[in-house]
C-alpha cells in the first residue's frame, strides 16, 4: 500500500463526491419542480440547489474518510486488485466473440421455441 494507492483512493473519493453531488443536484431539482419550489422561490432556489449539492458531496467524502478501518479496507482492496492477472487484449477479444456467438445461438433456439409454442397455442386455443 504505497503512496500511489492512496492517490488512487483519493481520486476515487473525489469522483464519488462528484457523483453524489450530481445525484443530489438532480434530486433537489426534481423535488423543487414537483413541490413548486422552483416557481415560488425562483430567486434563491438555484443557489440553494447548488450549495446543497456541494455540501452533500463533501459530506459523502467526509463520511468515507471518517473511518480509518474503512480507508484501510479500501487501500487493501486496491492492493488486491493490483495482484490480479488480467487477460491480454487478444484473449479478451476471443472470449467476447465466443460469448456473442453463444448468445446468438441461444437466441435463435429460444426464438424457434417461442414461434413453435405460439403456433401450438393458436391451434389449441383458437
């Protein structure tokens, strides 16, 4: 768990804060429209929405960083991911093609079963 891991963890915390702030912004804006706050308080509601979203993102990061155990857990997870032996691009491409072919085959089989079953039901239940 070097300094590089801590840097990546801080970047993840910042991204989490941005996502939490964006979700909060959208949620408050939606609630403002639904409850009519945007029309009633049109002068200060946008400022309230922006400030609330920034505070929400900051609180999310504060909550993540507050526990030393949580931070150590995240750092250990990053170090474990570094130990993973990832497949090469060629292997990934081959496996993706295999999965696509298998999905196509099964979709054809299921389509045939669906068509046959529909014809049987049309014959039995006119």
